[in-house]
């Protein structure tokens, strides 16, 4: 995830948004795994949004 946070373009956030939803856990699933990945992608999307706002602030005036 750290590499993705640093290397992917902030515009990728919209493609990752569906992965932030907490899935229903099946009986045979590892408890908490869905919530873990949901939170990980939520943080990744938040990082992309922060990077996008930083880019916008640092962009030269039009």
C-alpha cells in the first residue's frame, strides 16, 4: 500500500472507491479480514485526496 500511496496518481481514488465498502463476511472467512481491507483502501483513497489537494494548492495560477 505504501508504494501505491506514493506512486499512483491521485485520480486513481475514484477507481478505488468501491473497495472501501465493508463487505459481508462469510462464515468460512477470516474474521475481520473484510474490515481490514476496507479500512486499508479507505486510507489509500484519503491519501490520494490529500495529494490531489496539495497538487491543486501548489499548481501555478492560470
